[in-house]
């Protein structure tokens, strides 16, 4: 006599779950970096306005769509060159401190393992991009961060390091002449330092859009540390 067929499994449902997502160090450095970076960008635009081109006086000049352009006063901080420099150099140190504090936490906690983009994540990043572009219906499996997020966060850490190094190269071109030379000279270092601003701005715009469009709950998690979402359950 054969056993009766097993009853069909109950359809999967999703239940709200609250989990601890972000350590206080991550949240503190995240918001501190946001405020400090906004101030540094604004003061940097004030500094750029004093000489709105890249290259030695008389040329030749670097390719620059912003050449001789004066940014609106509403997005500049400092009021004039010396004021912009004072703000920029004042905000520079807490910006660096916040970055080092965050990196120290990643290393000591081991969280860098879930954040660092590696070659094995390339395929997952492609699949996640397909999902964002609605070329794939199912959300790819992921851990705390999906491969595309890991790529973005890894890139932004390297971009932060580039900004700091090029900043020092133009801040102390005599004392750190070897660093200035490494970036191709004072004008080249200034050029790459300036373009880092726009990469940061692009990252910020995309980052904020994805938060609100894809995962609004992550904003609350970055404030409180707790993530509340719906996860599949078969109970």
C-alpha cells in the first residue's frame, strides 16, 4: 500500500523582520562624511573660481568644460579665495579623521570582507544591474551588500584616497614634491582633485535615488542602525 501523497507546501509569505544592520561607527562616519564633503565641495568651488582653468598661465590648458565658468554664489562657501581656502583646510582634517575611523572599524571588525568588491562579484554585479534595469524579474541572491553595492562602495573608498592624496599634493607641493610629481605636477594634481568632486557628486545622486527607489528602509537603518523589511517565510 502506497503512502498518501504529501500535502502541498504552503505558499511562501513574507513577514516583517527587524535586524541590526549598521554599527554606530558606520552611521556616525556616514553622516559626518556627508556634511564635511558638502562643505569641502562648496569651498573647493570657491577656490576654483579664483582661477577657473587647469594648466600654466598662457596655456596650453587641460580639457575642461567648466573653463572660465563661475559657479553660482549659492553653491560656494567662503565668499572669496582666502575664505574658501580657510574652510577647505579646516574641513579637511575631520574629513580625513572620519575616513580613517571608518576604515579602522572595517579592518578590526572584519566587515571589510562583506564590503570589498572582488573579481568573483563581477557576474553578480551584472545580474544586479539587469534587475535595476528591469531586464530581470527576480532579485538576485545577496548578503548584506549586493555585488553592485560592493563595487560602488569599494570605488568610493579609493576615490576618497585619491582626493586626499591629490589634495596634499597641491596643498604642500614643495614639501611633498614627490607626491605632486607622482600625479604629473601641480596642475595635473589639481585637475584630478577637481574631477574627484564630480565623481563624488555623481555617486551621491545615484546613491540617494537608489535608496528611495529601491530600498527606502535603508535610510532609516542608517539613522537608527536597525533595518525593518519583509523576508520570505514558509511557516
